[in-house]
């Protein structure tokens, strides 16, 4: 059972890093969005961010969905640890 918990922890940590990459990419609007690596980051994170983004009220140009996902990931990682 310990190996499953450890594996789940590392999967959550990897997703956390991909989500961080997504947030950092949003700070650079001149990044080529057609790049294979950029598209991969968006394809991995969008299925998680979209439902949360739809639940949150519109806040202008600020997207708080990554913050919510970071918080959820943090709680899950503490629970798994």
C-alpha cells in the first residue's frame, strides 16, 4: 500500500510542476503557442482547470483556477503523505 501512496504523491507532484509551467507560460504572451511542448502543457492542465474556471465567477483578466488547483493539490499531497 505504501508504494501506491508514494506513486500517487509523485504523480501529484509532477502535475503540480506542469501546472506551474502553465502559469509561468501565461506570463509570456510572446511564447509560440504552437510549440509541441507548450501544447502538451496545455493539454495536460486544461481538463483540470476548465471545470474549476467554469465554477468561478468572472474576474476580468485574472484567472484564479490555477490557485484553486494548487490548493487542492497541496491538500491531496498532505493527505497522501
